C-alpha cells in the first residue's frame, strides 16, 4: 500500500477547499478588505491542522514545513475574493467546498494523531478538531456563532469519519480506499443535513433560543 502521496493530495485539496470556503464566508458575513478576506481564508484552511499538530507534538506544524499548504490556502482565498461580486450565486458552492474540507480533514487529522501515538478516542477527537478548528476561529473573528455549534449535522459527520478512520487503522485495513470511504460518508451525511435541514438533537422545546 502506497497511499501516502494520495493522502497528501487529499490533504492539500482540503486546504484549498477550506481556503476558498473561508474567504467566501468572510466576504458574505463581513465587510473586509482584501487583507481581511485572505487572512480569514487562510485561517480557515490552516487553523485546524496547526491546533492538531501542536497538541500531538508534531512541531513545527506541517503548515510551516511545506509551502504548498500556504500556497493553496492563499490561492483558494484569492479566488474567493475575485468571485465576491457573484457571491449571491455561490451559496451552494460554499457549502460543497466546506463539506469537502470537513470530510478530508477529519480523516487526515485522525490518522495523523493515531500515527503519533495518540489513543483511539483522543485521535477521533483530534480528527474533529482538525476538521472544525479553522472554521471555528474564523467565525469567532467575524463575531458569528461557530457553524459547528449550530449547523445541520456538522460535527457529527466529522466525528463519524474520524471514527471510521481510527477503526480501519486499528483493524489494519487502512489505505486509500478506506480513507476515501470515510471521507465520502462524512460528505454525504453533511450534504444530506444541508439538503433536508437535519439537525442534531436540541434541548426539549425551542423557546429557549428566542429568550436569549
């Protein structure tokens, strides 16, 4: 099995997707100049991986060792800035790129954490952190409730993908097909949640939100 180059490509694809998504979200939610849009796009793309690498002791983080991460994050954010005039037509695209980044990062994050000797349960958690960390920082900076805390099935599909990844590694069957399968499961669940407005269970009664 020589899945490592392909998994690296998936990681870079996720970086580009989150860079694009993060910048598009910033343009939609806040009046920012080009520096602000690029910064938030790159934070979205790179933040989760940096948090994961610091927590598992993989320092300096991969982001600072491979120029391609910075280049793809900046490239995605730049494209988003250039397309900002057509933003009202791109909501579906924003959601799709977000789901791609979420899926890929959950799988890559869990696998890397396990490779560094982290236990299965913490590795699953770090897979989720990798997937949602950058977006959470972005949303906090633009004073929005983070998507992971309110959106249709956001953290749950990342948790499932990370869990499937760890299970495959523990069973000795992890490779490119297993990684793609776990990412596909996350992507499908996320998109179904968006399409049908599915949500994780909330406290009984919904009036509590209106009273805040």
